[in-house]
C-alpha cells in the first residue's frame, strides 16, 4: 500500500495486519520512555486545513513515538490566508522532503489530489464528508479489544450520516470484518442509496436494543447549509442515545467531539458502556501502525536507519 486514502485501500487481511501491529505497539505506550527507533530519519508532515483535536495530536504522538521528525502545518496563520493554493502549499512544503503527509481538509477528494502532487506517502485524515480511514481503524481496534472478533456483531450507526466521513469509512471497515451494520437517523440526514454499502437503513430507534454496538454521530452544524432537523429538541427526542435507550450490555461509541445533550445524554457519555476515551487512546497506536505500514518497508532516506519492530531494547 502506497497511500491510505480510503478504507477501500485495505482488504480484511490488510486491516487485521495493521490492527495486530497496533496491538503490539500498545506495549510501547506503557514504557517509561515511550519511544522506539522504528522510523528514525523519516519526516512526517501534518497538513491540517480544518480543526482537529484528536487526529492531529495522535498523529504527532504516533510519529514522535516512532522517532520520526514531525512538521505541523495549520492553514490558519499560514500563507493560505494570503491566497496560496493547496497545490502550491503542498509543493512548497515538499521542499522539506517529507516521507509522509497527513492531510485533513474540508474538500472531498483533496487527499487523493495531494497524493498526485508529491512523492511522499499520503494519509487521508478526513476529506470533507468523504472518508476518515484512520478513525475507522481505531474504532475497529477499540471494538476488537472490547468484544473480540466482529463477525456477526450488530452495529448501529445513529445520527447525521449525510455529513459524516466517519460513517462511510466505518461502514466499509465494519463490513470488511464481518459485522452487520444498520444506519439510523432522520430521512433528511441519511443519503439515498446507503444500502449499496452493504448496510440496512432505519428511521427510528425501535430496534436499537438488538444492537451489540451503538455508534453515535455528531450533528455536523458546520457542514449544514440548510435546516435538516426541525429543532435540536425534536432531534434529541427521537434520536438521542440516553440511559433509557442504551442497554447495559451494549457498547457505546462516538468519534468526538460530542454535542453533549444533543446526540448523547450526559449519563451515557460517562457510563461503563461508553468507550469514547478508549477510542481516543487507540488513535495513537493505530496511527503508529499506519505510519509503520506506509514507511517502514520503503527505501530509507540517505543516512537513515530503518529497524523492524519490536526494536531491541537497551540493557
Ligand atoms: N474524530 C476526530 O476526527 O476528531 P478531531 O476532529 O478532533 O480530529
């Protein structure tokens, strides 16, 4: 694999290989010195045109834990504000010879365009409402740690599917690992033709108790150009996951950030069923595994040492 632009770049074996490696990297996070030399001499550019807390910080931590150099770029405060285009920005920053570019933009397909402008490997960290493949990988990792294999598990994805890159990537990843996926939300927030991705569509939560996993999505106000729900109160009445709707044996997930009191009630965010914090933690080891997958097998830059993981430990 040269780039990770979509979950469709991976088959089941590829997903499992990355997640098995992520599991092996978890041990590094428990060390006193959280660092291995696996990507020493490699350079990772974080190119963020859109706000991010989890994805950006975890890619930075992942790269640094693997001993790569990290360059962080945010469009705010850069020459993008003077009108520099995405292409010119990528060409300019390519002068630093990054080995890998992590790119987040509000533009569908932008990560694929970046991959055509640079010799570096490219990871799509979210391109508009298209895809967010590393979110899907970290979610599958979190679920495998909690439930074991996903084959035959029922996963309901509830909320604003229309504007969600997470929904699309997660449906593909959950299906690839054998889960049965249902998407649920108001008709205005479910795109037509979702069944083509291999999932069922429901417009009420009546069957929610049959799910093993409830994956709530954020109402993405920033991507809404019109009113998709009559009111937040009405939306919450019909689709909010609260203590009444969530069963004691169901796993609750959310990609963050959460609109408290809209898609999730406070009592379920802090419940034992919620794995929202585990999802965030998984972001580091899963992104380490993705960086390793894309960089460790490539020809090393001159003077760099690429070692296989696990690296030998000093005595
Ligand atoms: N889930 C997710 O992508 O979060 P951030 O926008 O904070 O990176």
